[in-house]
C-alpha cells in the first residue's frame, strides 16, 4: 500500500489548530463546501459526496478516519512557529 505524507505549519496554538480540523464551519472554509463531521470514534464522516468513518480520536493530537478505501491520519504537533499539521 502506498503512503503520502504532507505537512504544514499553522501559525496558531494547538488548541486553535484542533478547532480548525474538527469544527464543521472551519472545515467548510478550507476543506470542502459540504462537511458532516463529529470528532468521535465511530461517527460517520461526509465531505461533499465522499463518505467515511472516524476510527480514532486523541483530542488535541490526532484523528484517524477511513475515507473512500483509504485510511487518513490528521496529526497535530507542537512547533516553534505554531502547530505542525501532518496528513
């Protein structure tokens, strides 16, 4: 199985970064127009016409979900300039 990793440093504290990757209104700003998402294990996930399921949640640190046959990790890490967001 292939793996793709991308990362960006967000110039915000980790608490704010967590909001950016877990709140539906925030996700609509940067990810997709239609988002249904709850950061809870077992919760359904819908981004536009793609569906998935949230598998793991470590509040403030990590979310893992399945999405269209892929397993996706969103990881937050402290960084001197804010918060590193690794996908």
